[in-house]
């Protein structure tokens, strides 16, 4: 009786190159899993960065404030001196609304301008409202307004830049040699009043005089020169480094 021939072994169910291809895909998958594990994102820090950017552009929503406290006895990573005020992001919209509401209630919203810019909230006050001509002695009405503004927002702002400005007309006599001296003295007097009477933390304050070199309009008419003679309170969105 003839023997039955054995059936040939079955052939591969898939092309041979598929084995190598499968190994390669597995290795690539493992590589990307490792990359993802090594580059995990800190969600909290990412959210702080987003809120900080929105605040600096003046579009931070009401009630959304990010604060970062520091030990007052140590210096921070950003190089601030020991005892400096804590850094936080200001709610620019809320601060501007608070100041504008007060000015409207006093009928001062036409005389004192409030704007939001990339630095924060700028409150521009005419020199005639604060000082006599060529003087750096605060008027009573100017003190009252500065005190009220300070008490309304001093807890919400991380820093205040007090900036004095003059027109381009040279000084004639007086104790100040030129407009540099007058603008600087006025800024320093306002900053001192905010700290001593307004309760603003001194570490939050800085005072600078710009003389006539940062006008809002050209110094070509008496009306324009009056607009340029001013003191700006700039409530900064973040504590300056």
C-alpha cells in the first residue's frame, strides 16, 4: 500500500517584512512615551503664566487674581531685595473701574484721566489740581484725591510708579534749576504723601521725573502745554524686577 504524501507546512500568514515593521512601530511608540514622560507640564505654573500675560495686557477677568507670596526675610529668585513687596498680578480692569467710579461720584472724571495700557492702570492728574505754578507743595484738594485713590486700591496693586511731567517752557527763577528738578520734586512729594498718609507700602513706590520729554501732545499751544503738565500715577500690573 502506497504511503500518503505529507502535506507541505503552511506558508506564513503575512509577508515577512511585517515582523520587522511591527518591531519598528513598537520602538517608536516607546520612544514617544518616554518623551512625554520626560516633558510633563506643570499645569499650575502654566495657568499662572496665562493669567500673568492677560493681566499685563489689561484683559484679566474680574476676580481672577494670581498671587505669589514670598518670605519677607529672604530675597527671591528674581533678585528682589529682602523685605520687598510680594509679587502678584493686578486685576487691571477692577482697579480702573474702582478709580473711575470714585472720580465720577466726585465729578472729577473729566479732569483726571484713567487709562489701561501694557504697564497697568495710569491715572493722569493735572499739575493745576495738585500744585501751584512752579511749586512742589501739594494743595489740599490734591491731597484729598490722592488719599482716596490710595485707600481704594493700595491692597490690590503690586507697585506704583509716580511720574512727574512738565511742559517745554524753561523755568524762570524759583528753587528748582530746571524742569528736571521740578518734575522730580513733584513726583517725590506725591510718592511720599501716598506712603505717609495714603498707607501705600513704601516698597511698592517709585518716583521719577521726566521733565518735558514725555508729552502727551505737542507743546505748541497753551492748552497743550497745560495737558502736558501733570503727575501720572501708574499702578503697575506686576512688581518690577
